[in-house]
């Protein structure tokens, strides 16, 4: 028996034709029930095993909760795919990564597809390995509640520049709680919108504090370091931002120097802003601020959905 460990997002060539036979073995923590849906093949489920044969096209194995619209919190799915050989010694067992399916309505575990005459297995790409603060993790969980997923297709992901307003006016208009909530919100949404992409952190006085941030949680740690809110006005303009980036601005209003940015603009603010027609915003009321700080997923789900749609350019 041959054993293979697969990574998130990996595509593996089995070297076998479409008439291969195999089965997925699926288990969930907590003994939670699940259902499966698969297209373009003959399949039959018995308990934890899902038999697969006669693949006629891309066959995606979708996992869904049983008897509920969403999986509960803190549910991990463990999955193996076994290709049946002529004898048990010829079997090939593929261990897929553990998938966090908490709060999801459905999850595409893997896809079997034919390329150049052989069947490939394409493992789901999931963003759970991104290190995030507890608050940012709650925001990402809110996405799962609102849209049922916590990842985007590759063509919907984008490089992101996050711009912090460090001018003196921020101390008068924006509380520490609101700043912490906005940073966590930006980190949680960016972990999905920019998964596998570049994240740049800038300020109103410096175009690139981090030209390539180590990850989305650098957004929250930046605020935790208490940047000095002492500058006067804005010393950067849209020429300092990569024109292809989606831009997230954390400020008490949309600065005129950045309005001409040709890409997506989304403002996080604690005060009602004056915005150009092309920009979108999330207003951090006291209710939304406390929802983020307390990890209240249901109360921030709508705002999370609106921001991810803005960054992914969905209407």
C-alpha cells in the first residue's frame, strides 16, 4: 500500500485512467453528521465511505451539514482518498489536509478531473493556515455565516494595500476600540480577498510601511503598536499606490489625495464619510465596533459580506 500526503490547493496526477475506482473516507470532529454531493461520476455512500467510479467530467466532492443549513463552530473534516488496486497491497491512500468547515454551508473537499488521459485530484485550497488574531478570525468566521465560504476563486483574489490615517484628526474622531475593530475587520476580510497575494501596509505619511506584509495579521499588529497620530494632512497620493491593488483605507473620511486611485477603494470609518461614486465603505457604528470586539459573528456578517463583495468586485 502506497501512502501520499497532499497539501491544500495541490493537484496530484494519479497516473491512472478515468476507469479508476476509489473511495473517500470522511469524518468530522464531534461526530457531526454530513451529506455529500458529487457530479459527473457514479457514486455511492455507505457511512463514512463515499465510493467513486466511472468519472465522466470534473467530479467535485461537496461536503454539507446534515439536518442544518451550516456546520456548527469548531468542526474539522478529516479526509482520505483511496484508489483501489488489484490487491490491497496495490492500493494508494492519499491523506488530504484537515479542513476547518466551521459555520460553512458547503465545502468542496476535492475535484477529480482528467488531464492528458489520466485522472488528477485537485485538493481544496483553504485559508485556515493564515495566522490571525482571535478578533480577525471572528471576522473571517462571519464570512462563513453570511456567504457560506471563507475563500474566493483565484481570479477573484487581489493584491491589497491597506492605508492607515495617522493624522492628528484621528485622535479626535476615532476611539481606540474603533481602530482595533477596523484593523481586525480589515485583517479578517483581507485574509480571504488577498489569499496568496501581496498585502502592502501604508500610512498617510508613508507609502509603504510594509512593502510586502508577512500576512494579514500584520494589519492588526500595526495598530497594536500604537502609531503616533501626530501628522498633519496626507503626504501620499494615489501615485504611491499600485494601480492594480484594491485599496482599503482606515480613516475618518476619504482623503482627496487617494480618490483618483483607479482600482477598488473601500473605506473603513467611524464617521459618516463623503465618498466619490466609485468608492464603497463600512461605517463602524458603536454596534458594529462591539460586534467585532466581542466576536459576535451574526451581527457583523452583513458588513463582512459587503466588504468582500467590494474587494472581489461583485455587485
